């Protein structure tokens, strides 16, 4: 019985996620506003602000992006703690603060691994004699069909692998929060998600598509309306500011879902792992 079928159902996890969010709206909304909505609404204007900006301003904006990322990570940890039934809205902030550095280190390691896996592309371009500096500036560079084919195939294969890797490591953050682990949380997530990766990938793809379409629709529709009403222009305009606020609102609504879902998924996976262990020992 040690190889018993994984019994976690994604539909059940979604139901528990929706129940948690609906029952804790009063606690989740302030966190989402402060850690997701405010940074996203401000950051939405950074691209326009960088047009014609000096190096000093660009550096400031990049630093702000990093700070906003930390704030958003803190918000995700607070929601995770509540979804794990570890804390109330008051104590969730304390848990998020205590686990911020370990969660940040785990995130950096995952990003570093993904970055290393992308390195063969610029490596192949450099070995092929292509001007990497010109490509970095966005200039058009003639590329052979062979090189283009290699890059396309490699990136497609890498995308599939990264989706699978993300599915196996998706509950690393709940492990960090609940089990007070750091890098060992990656191994624990790998163990818990064994046998469930394909279903998790399906959920990730569905969520990514729906959230992307919703944000794109908000940006396109409201951006066009605000531009018609207030007029366009380069750089930061009234239309761009109003559009970024609407897009941030939509984005924030979706950003509260992943920490709650992964927390409920973690609880379901750990419960199933305990059941399978009991069956194996029976």
C-alpha cells in the first residue's frame, strides 16, 4: 500500500480556497490593498516613467520594484499563515515577518535555478558570433534558421520543464511558514507533490490564462476609454495612472488566490501523505 494512489482532488482544494477567502474577506482585503494593490498601482507607471529618464531615476525605480516585491511576498506569507489556520489577522503579520527572510532565500534559489537553465540560449548566441550588446539594446539581428530553431525548441522544452518543476515545488512557501524550514522546504514540497504534478500543472495553466486574460482586458478596455476621455501622450499621463489603478485592482484580486490555494493544497497533501503512511503500516 506504500504506492497508494494520491487522493487529493484539485476541485476540493479550490472549494476550500474559495471558502477560506469568502469567510475571511475582512482580514484578507486590507492585506491585499496594502501589499498587492498599492505597489501594483504605483509600479504600473514605472515603464512609462522610464521613457527618457536618466540613469539615476531608473536605478531608483528598479530599487522600488525590489522593495515592492518584498512587500508583496510579505503579504503572501500573511495570507498563507491564515489559510494554514496558524494565525488570526493580528498574528499573521508576526508570522509573515518572522518567515520573510527564509521565504525570500527560497525564492531567490528558485529564481537562480531558472536563470541558470536559460543561460544556454545567450551562450549559444555568443558562441555563434552574434552581437549580444546589440541584442540587449533591442536592435534587429539577422539570425540563422538553425540557431532560431535551436532556441525555439530549447525554450519550449524549458517551459515544459519549468512548469513541471513549479508544480513539484508549489507548496514550498507553506512548508516554510508552517514547518519553519528554509531550503529543506524544497525537498519537502518535492516529496509531498509526488504523483500530483500533472493535475497541479493543469491548475497553474488555467489560473495563468484566466488571470492574464482578465488583466489584458482591463488594460486594453479601460486604457482605451481613459485615453479617449483624458487624451494620450508619452510618459506618465492621467490615462496611464487611471489604467494602472484598474489593472492593479484586477491583479490584486488574483494575487490573493495563490497563497490561499497553495496553503490549502499543502494541508490536503500532508493529510494524504499521513493517510498513505498509515495504510502502508497497516
